[in-house]
């Protein structure tokens, strides 16, 4: 319900001021849009007839949807080719009708877009509001002067994803949230609250709150800012207040100082989040309110102690992530973003790097709440492009506002430990590029001096020393051989492997553990993604003949969220407690090989499967690998021991056997101090008879945004998944929800992500269900020829 607008009369220096106390920040503006894909001349005009346009809610990505006349989003002739995974961009139009109350005519009306890919043009009532080129930064427009108060307003957004403009799957459209703000003429500026904790002891923490306030009226005003600090239990643990005067048509920054006694520190194991509630008053009336979560923690980087969080050295177990959410495309539902971080945490990661652009706010909030450290990255290129139509065309005009969007929006997140100004920027040995690096790094430090600046450097050499001198921490992409020699040359340099390849995981991680100045390793990639098709199998150099490959197939975790073999190896490498897993090398290649693959192309992993179903290979030797953090492992075939083997750094935490195939059970047992501590088993499956449905969440919110990821497994009569089954599974849904995506993580499947059906791959597939805004029960049914129908129920609550 909208609050009643209260109008108070103040006298300041003999001048009357109308101050309205009603305000509404962050009104979610995702519902009830209309969409058309293609050019539509005149669609920005209020009288344009959009009655036949498609109705939808945001977030939205048209590139993941089936192409007209097909049941697939993929096209061998797509402009982006392997880079965008053979998906299509194009032009799209969005329109929305809304009404702002007549009582709000003295308010400031703002519209915020969290992410639009790309080249957005925003129109209101036929007037151009503004343009925004970059596809990954949040932008805000003041639309006050174009609003028709008490009448229908027509908002139109043109989105243009045209030409070769990305090296990975970008998606197309308004793929993150949109927000509406209705504010008083005197209000907190966008991202105007900055919280820092510069002094921390066991007894107390100093908290500095800087708040920017904007006065849009013609008169000076006297204001009061009150701030309270709340702990994890929502108890007040600090308070401060200050009075100021703001001149007409200007902004001021107000600094407040508070203390928190016996602070709970934010860490990866205990991510304690405080809250600062800042209130703005005119006289006795509150006219604005802002709530910001923050963490009390210290970070430091140096070559002797490495990275320290709260005074404790931590090695960064990191992963690079693109922004897409697999079967959802680029759509950034909050639950999808949270789940992505949740899956990393469960797999032992303590750090992520956004590649190569700022992430969604929801992803950062998940890192804050789950205890994942973060490198927030701005750009993949500056003045020199990597594609003909990418951001380099807009860099000179927009870099400053896009840097500010990233840093000002994200600087209160305790998870962020580094700002990255770029990835593999061309011509790093060029003095002009060095000037740009210094310009960007200095501006980041002006906005936030509490965190160091980095960039990901490829082709590391002393010719790039001047470039690297502008950084506090230097990102080394694929350069483990440089760790020691560069340290001898530059002993104060702090290094981080901002990218590494799975195939050399052992070498990279030993480089981290052995060298204090190398603070961590970020694998390319921790989560698989659409685009850069088949760098994890066919490798480089890519060409159109790679079609139908559309996934990179290099992620530790696949696009459905299931761990791949290299993820299990990383469990052993990182010494995750009693890690133990079994994999079998496929006797024939799982996919066709690339005969001219470049030797340096090492984003793949061994062709191994968690599979003991090899009909036709009876009594023929198969290579079996065990990955383990135990001291010893023993392998059993049908309960007969095949011997024990040590696993350690010397063996690279692997043990291998040649095993003549026999159906049945292949079991590994892990030992510490000669005592069994864990086991893992592969079993031969019979023909599939059943469908097994497992939901990650069975109780959902009736908000039109919540998601449930449901794994579909094809099992035999003993409930063993058959990894050879590829049956087509059909889905039906009843209740207040909808199927918004399906997937199976097969890297060269051309199937639809949006139709209610999917073939299994390796014996499983996935369904993603989204709630509507009504409460009730959802029933999902799964059917497949010659298999028993299965169903699962979800509960949707208000």
C-alpha cells in the first residue's frame, strides 16, 4: 500500500518550503512489460499500438529463446559464432505503462536499470530520457520532468545487441532488475552511503559512515542525519547523529563516526553482517531512509605474508565466473545468483572473480552472506577492441561513469577485496596504455581507498612492468613459470593467478602454496558457461566448424550446477576433508577430437567419467583414477581388493589402476593412519525404469521471482542412475508456477532451453520452475516412453 503523502510547511530564511515526507525507494519494476524482437519504427511514441506484443516479466534474455520456426536458440550462421555460442543478438523493444500519483508531483522520480545488454535507449512519453552503452553496469535516470502525474506514462526501452561485440555469451535484453524510486526533493544520493571500518580491535571497531545528500530545490535547508548500527541479531550496537545545512541545488557529503563494542568480524567461516540504517530529517519529519549491510573486517596484501583477512593469512581458492546462469541464459534472478555462489562454497571455493565485468548485486549479496571473497572487474578492453563492435567504441566517453557505477554501487560489500580495472588489455607494453591504466587505477582509489587495485595480465614479461606498476596486486594469467623469477626481479610485487587452466591445476596450486607472494589461484572457469564454444575440448583456434558446440565445457561445475571430474580433483588438491572420488577413462573419445588443437590450449580435463557401465568391454583393461586427500586409497572390484596405493603431493593426489572391466561394483576406500575414513563407489546400472525427481527447494516464495531447480535422473530398478541413458523426458506443471528453463549440460546439444522437454545426458537433466505471485501447491510431472511417470510437489507461500 502506498503511504499517505504528508505536506509540512517550513520557514527557512523567510522562504516557504514544501517538504513531503512520503518516499519509496527501490520499488521493483520488473512486472507487466511488453516485448517485441526486431525493429519497430515509432515504438518510442506513446500512441504506438503494442497490443500484439508479447507480455512478460523481467529479467529477460531473448538470446536464450528459440529462434523463429525452430526449437533451438542456436544458429550455425550466428554473427558471434563460437564466441557467443552460436546464439543470436539483434534488436529488441520493451514497453511498460504505469501511473505516478498526482500527490507525488513535487517528488523526484528515478528509474534504475541494473543491467541491459547493450546500447540501451530509454524513452518516456515519447521523449528520450537517455542512453547507456555498456551492457554490464547499473545506470539511473531522473525522469521527473517527463512524468505525467496522475495519468498513464509510457516507458519504452530499445536494446541493441548488434554485430560482433562479445567474446562470450552476453545474452540480450533487460536481463537484470529494474527499479523505480519516488524521493523527496532533499534525499540521499544514489549509492550515497559509504561505510568503512578503519580501526578494529577485539574490544571495539571504529565505523565511519559517509553519506551524500542531494538538495534539488532553490533554497538552503537544515537537515539532520541519524544513523543506527544493528548487529547480526538486529540489536542496536551503535548510534550517531549530525546536523548540517545544504545550499540550494547542490550535494554535500556528511561523515559520521561510531563505535561497535566487541565486534563480530566478517570472515569466510563466519560472515557476520551488520546493518547501518541512515535516516534523513527535516525538523521532526524523516524524509529519506537508507539501509546498508556491511562487514567489520580487515584486509591486507604484501609479498611476505600474502593476503590476510583479519590478520590471518588465507590462500585464495578462486574461480572465474561469467554472468550467465546456464539454462536461464543471462537472466539474473536473485535465487539463480545465490545458488551459483552456494554451489561454489559447497565445492571448497573461498573466492570468485567476475569475468570480465561487474556482476549483479544479488551475486555480491550472496558472497557477503555465504563468506566468499570477490574480485570485482570492470572491463575486458579499453581503447583497443577485441571485437569490431565491443565496448572500445564507447570507452573514452563512458569509462569514468562506468567505473563509478561499479565502485560506488559495490563498495559496501565486505566480500570485495580487490577492484580489477581490466582483463588482458591489448598493448600493455605501450606507454599510452600505461597512462590509461594509471588513470583508471587512480580514479578507483579516489572512490575507494580501502581496497587494492588489480588487473589480469597475460603474456607476463618485464616489458609490462610499467603497466603492472600502476597496480597494487598483479594478476598473472597463465604464468606460473614467472612466479619465482619475477619475485627475484620485483620482490615487493604481490601476485595472484587471475586465470589458470584445469589441466595444470596441480602446478598452479603448488605455486600458490609454495610462494607467499602468490596469494591465490582463480581457475578458468569454476562454473561452465555458454560461449567460447568448446575451448574445454576442441580448444584453439576456434572456427565455425565447431558448431554445434555451444558451451565452453571448461568449468569445474557444469551449467546445471553438477560437479565435473576436475571439481572432484580440486577437492583432493585443496585437501578438502577426506575427499575421495573414482573416474574411468573412456575407452573411446567421448566426442570427436580436434586434430589441429594448439598445444597451449589447456582448458580441458582428462576424458574420464563416473561410470562403470561399459557393455562390450568385458575383461578389457580400463584406466581407473582415484582423486583423494586421504593418505592411502584401496580399490575393490566386486569386493576383491586390487591393492592399496599412496596419495600425496608426490602422486599429485591421484592414484591409477588398470582394471579389466566386469559389471558390478567398483569401490574405493580412503585411509588415514591406516584407518578407513571414507569410501566411494560406482555401480553398473541396469536399463532405466524410473524417473527420480529431486528439488533443491520445495518451499518457495509467491513473489513471481523465486526458483526451484529440480534434478531429473533416469534410474534402474535399484534406483541407480544409468549414465548411458539419453531418453527424452516431457514435463507438465500444475499450480502457481511455470517451467522457465530446462537443461542437461551436454556441450553440443542444440535442444531448446525453454520448451517443457529435454533429453537426458549422462542419465539426467534439469527443470527450473519459477513461482507466480499466488500461493498454492505446484505439481511437476515427468514422463518418458517406457518409464514410470514421476511427480514432485512444491509449496508456494506468501
